[in-house]
């Protein structure tokens, strides 16, 4: 029996994933704007977020959450981290018992510092929670370019079943039971992407970018381990793979934020002109709280936080990083 998919969120990644699953299963997508719903249903397009792309013709869009999820065998959450809980609460009365819920979000909730699967477990008791993550740039995937992702769930039997829902010919999906690392990797790499973008905007050079990526990975891994994750996961798609793609691509929203900061622009005006959320901006606050709680040194993340929220310039940030004490590569710093 083929599963029915209900996906909440009509942004670029949510739409791309819905178009993928529609190749395998009956798929419905919810979008906030009636215009987006009409364009998907009538023209198989979502030009606001995926210009030029043609979506799978069997994909059906809805303007109401109940119509999208009430008969779903799998619910996919494609909304930003800070609206994740509210949308899930709105959907809760209409989701059948025991239906798996998969997050596409790469952020952490401010105030609670929770991962999205933790929110699912808190709000939807009895529903298996998972995350689909990896180096997945929506515009490339919808254009048919090869890519790979990870579906992470504690129950690998359910993950194996969902693997068949998401994978297509050129979109490979692997399974993983290390939900903590897969989720943290997706959220934390956005901060390093802002740092890399800052360097690109300030013309710091490729050597500097390589330093930020590799030392950034070390920072993220340290935090991941103390929070219960497995360091080997960060060597894979959900860690290094996602980090490299997000730090290097001009399609990355978080790199875009950093790039414009590196050009001397203010964060408020950068955010105001963006049509989608750069999760790393809010996640930077959460990460500083987690670093303090777990007593983990995260100099790159702290430098990004100071630029975003304490008035430091990009040059202040890079000057501070270069002044940091240097010891063994295996040590913090």
C-alpha cells in the first residue's frame, strides 16, 4: 500500500520535497497564500520560491491545514523553526493517531532551545518523529540535479519505510538512527555559513573559508557530542555534506546574510528584503545559550552572534578569531 503524504509549508524546500514525494505517493501540500495554492494546482508552478521549475503534476495544494493532513499516512513539516510549534498545534486535531511526522526545518526553537523532533514528541505523543536533512539546495533538486539526503528516526523500521517515500531516481535517501546529530548538524551549520558568507563579502579569501569550515565543524561536533550525538554522523551528509553546501553555495540564505554583512550592510535591512527565513540568525542565540549550558568553547559561533546582536563588525569578528589562542588541532579554539 502506497502511503499518503501531507506536507505543511509552501516555501522552496517544502515545495521541492512535495514534488519529490508526489512521484511516489499521493501528496498534498498546504501553503499560506491562496495565490500559491492556485498556481500549484493550475500551472504546476511555485514561481515565488522556485522560479522556472515545473512541479509533479499529481501534486495537489490546499489553503487549509485539515484538508492537507486529515487522511495523511505521513505528515511532513516544511515550516521555519520559529513557527513550527504553532503550525503543529493547528494541525494536531486533524492528524490521525500514530502517523509519523517528519521535520524539514534546520533550526532550533528560541526560548526552549528545543530541536524540532523534541517539539513533535512534546506536542504529538505517540507519533514517531524524524528529520529529513542533508546538503539539499531546493532549486538544484527541483531542476533534476543529483543529490542525497538522510532520513533520521530512532525506529529504523519506520525510517526504512519512509526512505521509499522520499527517494527518486536522482535523489538518494539514506537512513540514520542518530536523530540528535542529524538535527543539530542541519541547525548549527547555518551559523558557520553566515561566518563564511561574512568572509566572502569582506573578500577574506578561500584559505580563510576553508579554515572557518573545518574549525566550524570541530565546534559543532563538540556541542553535538555533549548533547548526546555521535561524532561520526558529522562526517556524513547531515554534517560535513550540509556544511560544505551551505557555506559555499550562492543559493544559501544563511551565506547570503553573511555575505551582505561582510559588505557592511545591517542585519535588519538584509532580513527585511528576504522572502524566506535564514534560520541561522535566530539559531545563533540558541547556540550561545547551549554553549554556556554545556560549557563548550565555540569561538566562531560567538563571533557571528556578536555581529548579529552586539554591534561587532565583520572585521571585529575575524580579528577576534585570529587572536584566539592556538594549540593542538584536537583542542577547542
